């Protein structure tokens, strides 16, 4: 008999989720505290068998003019070989979506892409989503490797940039201060103008920062030269993974090649915290030269990272007619954004 409960305890939730080898911050307790702080309705569900937690998922209800939906990024987390448990969890996901009057539920599980995973989505009655939900293709570094081993696997260009940065007497600071997040928000707006993308709002970034700071799961890495900020990384440390969530730089940051130093410092901290992998976050295929993330993807590949493809986002359709209208809007939006 499987028992289902709403989760309210961070200790209980993270005690299960953070120990899953595939987990990252997308299903952490604090990520949903961030969503709640922004006024979003959140769902956190735990599944018990004989008083032992065997599954979990957290989601956020997104409301848009084109339709209301429940988004579950990086979950659910469970043993997908246990067919009975899988059915119970996805039946519950459907019920929660219906209770929230959603048009659909969008799920992007922490399953590596395979024919088996795609077949599972099909058997569960899910359809491939027209739009992604969080990262589906990531660059991963194994932190069991030493810094020397990682550098040996990096490209010559990366090592050249690192040597250049080391000669430039760049200062690296890592902290979770208000000063650092304020500087990050300011630099992100300038970076967005230069790279021609829509910047996150200051409220969005600060609330996310504050949620993870509460659990000591975040550091802002700042590279400075002569007191001027060159680049900053927004790093989240959770369970087995350190995630390079956001990164911004000034024009001088590119000139002085500050980015490699930030990452090496963050990897050192990740090892101290017991993280076993460093997630460089989203990349796109080498053939996708027109994609707006192509340039940054090539930079991430220069680390010599392994490329991990997750099973892409799939939709559990609850209201078919309304869903078809939403799908058309998302297909058009995807083309316009070049993503």
C-alpha cells in the first residue's frame, strides 16, 4: 500500500531528494520556496511504502493567458523500474493537475534520454512537449577527477584563456552577501543588453538567491580587477551536484578571460561540499549554429565536459481542445526566440 502526503518539512523532503544520485536543485525544497515567494501555487508530494519514502515530486502552477499548467522540472524522483509506483505517482500528478484546473501537466524527468525512457512516456499517455522545461541537454564534469585531470581534458583554447587570466592578477570572491547579488542584478541587465536577450527581473533573481541562501546552498562568484567587476557566476550547491545556474560578464571580463578562474574556484568548493558532478547547465547541439546559446555552448564544451541528454519535456494533456490552442502559441514562440 502506497501512502501519499503533502510535504511541509524541508528536513524530510531534502533528506530523500538530496540523496538521489540523479537529483539537482530543480526538485529541492528551497527552489519551491522561491516560487512560493513569488506568489505561485506550489505542489510537493511524497510517496511512502511501509513508512519509507519511495518517491517525490514538486511542481509549480504557471498561469498564462494561453492556459494554466503544472510544471514539474527534474521530477518526479522514484524508481522507474517499479511499475506500480510509477503508475501511482503519475495518477497523482494527473489528479493534482485536475485539482488545479490545469490544461496540462508538463514533466521533464531526471531520466537520461533513451528509447526506453521515450517508450515509458508514451505508455504513460504523455506527448512530447512543444517547448522545453528547464535544461534538456547539459554539460557535466566529473568531480571525482582532480583539477589537473579536468584541465588535461579541456581544450587548448580553454587552457590558454586560463593562463591568460592567471597572469592578469584577477581577484576571485565567493560569498552570499547582499552586495554580491545586487551587483549581479546590475551586471545581468548590462549583459542582456549586450547579448540581446530579455534580462530577468531584479525581484526574480533576488527571491531565488534569498531562498537558496536560507539553506546555505548558494554562492555568487565574482572576478575583479583593480576593483572593477569582470564576471560573476550564480552557483547552486545541492545534494550530489553543483550547478552553474547563471553567468554574466562585462566587456572587460571577456578581454581578461575571467570566466575559467570562476569555474575552477567553484569546483573546488563543490568538492569540499561532497558534490560529485559539476553541471555547466544548458548546451545545444554542435550543428545548431543559429541557436542563441550556440556560442556559450561551445565555451562549455571547451571544458571537456561529458554531454548528458535528459528525456525531453512531455505533456500530460488534461483539456485537449484548450491544449491545441496553447501548442500553436508555443511552437510560434519557440521559432521567434531561436530556441
